[in-house]
């Protein structure tokens, strides 16, 4: 513990004789990674809560400045490791906006399909771990059963289970393997029954209801002031979803509802996220059924790697390949802010280009980082046992918080 | 979509609600504008920045502070460009505010009193760029260790760090 933090604890301790300071984390299993909380408590009541973050800070934004644009995509995966496709999508869309590049329809629809699958994946991990934190062990096993199949689907298409790096600036890495669509369809078709199972375990469960209803409540006004986004915002009654309200990547072609809830407590966030699972399933179904034929790469030979076949037969393709791999591609000067709706809320990529092959500056507006600021507002004055429920309901990923 | 050249003429863009609000309030607070790739960026005078934000929040419905970050244009001056992304949830619209700061003593008014959510973002910018936010209640490092020296995202800070 550094000296400043010691001082900080000291000021907490010097406050009142009645209170004591309790350290929670960073190795506490229910902090979902390495979140450290300093709790000033008065008996069982929390007086003050101070999150201490930065344990996973790896300087990704600095590293970006030394990479080519395409090399940034795998790094984007590693921030929010539960929703890799959302990060990749945000980054690729931002660079494509800088380039003024049009993406073929099939690639767009594949992106929507995969991003929604990643939302399901992320929400499943959230539901499983959140329920386990509160004491419902079984749900975890059910959720991870489906997540395992999803990870296999990701592995089949991207070659890796979690850090897929499948999206490319200008399209996708490669076509999906032969049986991939039927396998995904099978998963999507059976998934609603699985959601019923989770709900059967939790929704009517009186212990679950008592641990979540009225706990860690926060008003819509406070969420907006504190910069909260995503399911938390919607669970407090604000009907706002970037996919519907500021569409990107062809989301305007899909029909889905935006679930909201007015209570703003842990229960409301549970209801909203479970409803989002169902909506994502619907979007995946529409994407699968309406999947357009055609190419998956934009027609931009200086940016997108050529086919292997062409490289063997055409001189230009070989030259372009060599140039892109060794020198990257240049991006016209300018700056863009591209925000998308990740499972955790608004993830925004602010990219500044100075006309070279490396980004001049990349900033990531990480949803977990912003949402973590809601924790003190949710917990202060409440019971210590509810902190765990509150953390789970915010659904933070510490890789995303610290970057 | 082919890229269109950026528009930097205030007259052409004055219909945009954010810009109209600021121009109607204090025309000299707007130092420049840029409409590029369907995004509006306004360069705001440093002195009237906090009031401009309050005005945008209350009168132009830009009620959500999505992000605060910074760009270092070392070695040119003014060196820093603090970037604020505002979102209007009801109008579904974004605007980007930028403030230029000198490299010698970069400091700017904090927005925590307007949006408590600015707290973490400003601490992050302070931590990684060394920009002071006047009036911030708890301006400490947030991602780097407290005893760290230097501000890693500055351009004169080597990628591999000091060894």
C-alpha cells in the first residue's frame, strides 16, 4: 500500500470513533477480478466506500500508439475480456469512420450476429457469477453449460475461445467454417428454453427476491449524473439504447425491444439483463435467417489483406499484402468518437489520426470504469452484505476498468 | 462513403443546437468549430468553459457527460487538448468540446460540480497527462500507483517507460 493510500485510510479512520475501516479485496472472489474496496463501516452499515483500482492497468492506450491500426484489434479484445467482439466492433467502426470505408452487407450482418452472441456470453457469465455471489450455486453451472457451447462457436470461427480477434478493419478475417451456421442456429433455437431454466431457478425464488429487491437502489437522475450507461441506466427507467437510438453497424435493420424497469435496484437490473438475453436471441435469429450472400471484405486493396489465392496469381495482390503487413495502412488525419452498446454500456473509442499508419491517440471510454462510479452512490448508508449484490449487479470487468 | 472535407466555418454550422446555444450566450466563447465525419467539435475558450457546459446541460439538453480525455500535441503549443464528449439522451445527439491548454501549467476548471461522474474521468486525465482540474474534490492518481513519477500518456514519455 502506498503512502498516499495510507494517509487516505488514516483520514477515514480518524473520522469517528464509532466507525472502523474494512478492506475488501483485491483478492476477494466476489469483487470479480482485482477490485479493492475500502469500507468505512458503522456496525453493519456502510458510511463510506472508496474503490481503489488500477491493479490491472497495462497501459493499453499507450501501447496503441506504437502499433499499426490492425494490430490494435487483438489489444481491444483484452480490455473487456467477456465481450471481445463488442470491443473489436467499436474499434473497427471507429477506424472505418476515419477511413470513410464502406463495409459489405454480409460482413455487417455477421458482426451483428457475433456481437449479440458475445452479449449473451457476457450476460451468462454475469448471471452465473452474480447468482453465486448471492448464494445460488446452481445457476452458475447452468449458465456455464451454455457459455461453453458459445465459446466453442467462437473458437470455430475465430480460432480462439475468448480473444478471437476476428473482426478486421474493412470486414472480417475469413469466412465461417462449413457447419458453423447450423451449429449456431441450433444454439440460438434452443436458447429460449435455457433462459426459462435460469428464470425458473431465480425469478420465483423468495431468497433471491429478498436479496435483490430494494437493494442498492439508484434513481435515473443519479445514474445520468454519474455517467452510468447500459443495463443500469435502463433498469432505472431511462429508455435509451444506442443500438436503437443511434444505430451503427446496420442495427436499424433488426427488430428488437429495449427492456426497461422503473425500480433501479438489483432486481431491476436482473430483470433487464435477462430480458436482454431474450432480445439478443431474437436479433441473432434475424441475423441468421436474413444472412446476405456476398463478400466479407471491403473493396479497399490498400487496407484489406487480399485473398491467398490472388496472392499466388497476381503481382499487385502480393505487393499489397507485403505493404500492409510490413507498413500498415495510413489513415487520413482527423478524430472520431465511435460509441457502441456493449453488454456493460456505452463503450466509446476516441481515435485521433495524424495521417500515419499508427494511431496518434486512442482513448477508450470504458463502460465498467464509468459504471464503477455508481457503487458509492448505491451502497452508502446501506448494509455491508449488500455490497456484494451491488458489485455483481453493476457487472464490472476489471480489465475494462483499468485498461 | 467517400470522405467529405471538414467544415470549419461557424456561419455554416450555426444551426446546430449546441453551437447556437453557445453563440447566443457569448460569441467569443467559441474559438472554432469543426464538422468532420458527421461529428461536431467545438473549441471552447478556457475561461468560460465551465459555464458553457452548464449552459449546454441546462438549455441544450446535453445532459450526459460521456467521456473526458486528452490529446498531447507535443512539441507544438498549446500542447494539450482536453476533449469532452457530451450526449443528449433525449435528442440523441452528440457534441465534442475541446479546450486547448498550454504545456507549462495545464489546468482547467473541474466539472464535478455539474456532473459528479466527471470525478473518475478527470482523475484519469490528471494521472496520465498531468492536467490539474481546479475544484476537483479528490485529485489523486487513479490507475497508476500513487508514488509513480511522470505522466505516461504524454508524448515525451517513452512507450517502454523510464528504465
